[in-house]
C-alpha cells in the first residue's frame, strides 16, 4: 500500500553505468535512482551508512523515550478501557524501538553501542518527548498531534532506499495510524464534554502545537542533512514540505473539534492551496537539543534507571541462550 506509484527498477541503466567503467559511488546512485532497494550486504558509501545509523538510531531512541510521557498516565487513565488502550499503545512504542534497533544493527553497529550512546547523552532523540504531560488531555494531544506528525514523516520512509528500514516502517506506520486515531478520539470526547473538559483540550492543543511543528526538523535552509538524504532517497520530502502537509491536514481537524490553533497568523492561502502559519521559535528547539528542555534530565534519568534495573534480565537471557546453544556451536 505504501509503494504505489514507484517507478520500476531499470537494470539497463545500471548495466550501462558498469560498462562505462563508473565507480562504485556512481553505480550505487544508479541503483538508488532506479528505485532498487539497498540491502545490508550491498556496497554503499560510508556517508550513506553513517546517515542511516544516525537516523534509524535516533528514531529508535525516540520510540523508547516516547513511552515515558504517556506511560505515567497508565495508572491514572480515567477508565479501565482507557488504561488497556494506553498499555497497548505504550507497548507498541517499545516494539517499534526494538525492531528499529534491529534495522540499525544490519549496518554493522551493535545495539549495546546504540543504547550506550543514548544513555550517555551522546545520541539525540526527538525534541518533542522532552515536554511534560500534565493532564489527560495531553495524552490525547500527543496521540493526535505528535503521532500525526510522526505518520507524516514516516509514511515516505516506507519507500526509503534502504530495504530493512523501509520494511520496518510499514508496520510502524500501521500502528502509528491507530495511535493517532486514539489520540484524536480522546480530544473529540473532551471537546464535546463539559466546559472544563473543552478548556482542558484547548490548553493541551496550545501546549503541543508548536512543538509538533518543530518535530519535522529545521527549515530547509538550515538543515545540514536533508538535501543529501533526499538524493540518496532515504528521505522523499524536505522538512518544510512535510511540515506544510501536516498543517494542511491538521487545521481542519482542529476546526471540527471546535478548538483554536494557537497561531494568530494562521490563514488559508487560496493561491497556494494551503495554510500560511507564523514563524517557529527555533531558539526553543535548539535549547531542547542542547539538553535544556523541561524534561530532558528527567527522561534520561528514567532510561538509565530502567536500563540498570533490567540488567539481571539481560544477563539471564544471555545465560539461557548460551546454555541452550547446539553442542557443536558451543564446542566451536
């Protein structure tokens, strides 16, 4: 469902490039341009490999850290049904992180190394998860806006040139679609509720709107990696293109809820067939990336604590695996 409209690979182009004595970089780009998937054992430029390791690992870290803002609401959700739905969602996010780490491992980096980079603060994760969730409406806003922005980012990744990442994203996107609908349904219930519930929903929208727009990354003029990633077809759209798609898709949903997007400059541009919106405060975004967000320290401390407390599980799993390896393998 996500590969519709792709051009078929053109093997004649690759053969022609090889016959002409093109170098490995040129042959690699020929394959990418022909929409062939690059697999782990294929030759790839070192820059391509490092870009994928950085992007996939940051994506995996974001899924794992992203369990925290909503996880603290599992015991406080307003009904048993809401608790079970939220448990399922948080579990999904953990699963996303696990198989994204697996995709990164195909590039020659160990999971242990990736996790150590996260726990040491060397690796980054999405800035959005350094904001608190003070009310139940925030759980709805995270599902509606944050997962909505994630879907906008991730559906094109199902067509990523690197096969393991593209295939992992098919399942991620299917589950994120459920998460977005679940969040919007929470906001819909609140928006149709009491005056206090409607205000709670509006306050959550006010808190999460601008951070959600920042999720797409710096503007195209300031992005260091976007152009090369698009040439390699790791990405299919620029940051600004995806941000615009998100705004155009989400504003009508807010209108349906009867909520007001917190942007006095927001307006429909008939000529552009899209919404014009105000300037983003990139100072806030950069401060969070530097570790100065509302919950940066809290999020990393929670991950370090969980990692330390889970050490015995990892040790037991390794011991069990060693004990039950085939005899010939143990002897070797």
